[in-house]
C-alpha cells in the first residue's frame, strides 16, 4: 500500500464526500480551493481539504415542519 493513499482521495471519493459534481470539483481545483496532485491521468485531492469543505458545507439536519 502506498503512503499517499492515507492523505489523498480520488476524484470520485472527493466528489462523494463533498456531494458535488465533477464540474464543481474541477472549478474548485482550478480556483485553488483544494490542494491536489496528479498521478498519471488521475487527480488526487488532499483528504484534509476535502474534509474541511465537507464540514463547512454540510446541510443542517432536516426536521418536519409542524404547524
């Protein structure tokens, strides 16, 4: 097992964690909002940055509206 796997997420895993589209992920990468590295043709994203973004943009729990 490579040590980079502990610190980096694939595009698919990063998208799922942040609940965003492929296009949004690319825009964040291009804007410098997430640290990334490229291995071959794959982009890998810093697990720490993904976790911070996911926590900051987590939806509040939904509750039933009672009248």
